[in-house]
C-alpha cells in the first residue's frame, strides 16, 4: 500500500499524471467527494483527490478514479515512482 486515508483505509497508486489519478482502495469514496490521506513512509506528504468514479472490484477493493488536488510536483513524482513498482500486495 502507498497511502493511508485520514478517515481509515489504505490505497495503492495504479497510475498518475498531472490531471488524473487511479487508485486501488480498501474503502470506497462516492463520485464528487474529496478524499484525503498521506503517503506512507518518509518524508510525509499529504494527498487529496476529487473522486470522479468509485467501482467495486471482484477482489473486494475499490478502483477510485479522480483528480489530484493541490499536489506538489515532488509528491506527484514520488507517486509516479510508486505506481511503477511491482505490487507486492496479497
């Protein structure tokens, strides 16, 4: 997992660019909502996303599609690197 949500749950970054982010999340977030969390590890970084779509996956988690809000270039580059890493999640 790459992120921990402020309201509980975690997510893994699937893909990210300047205008869009796709996450696999342990919790849903309805379209139109804003979800906030933090990147796991050091240095700490806040992540906010305006959710456009939330779909339950066969594995039981949720695919969240949205737009990053107020994300710094450093945080985006860090998340891009995490998205390129092979998943080790069960």
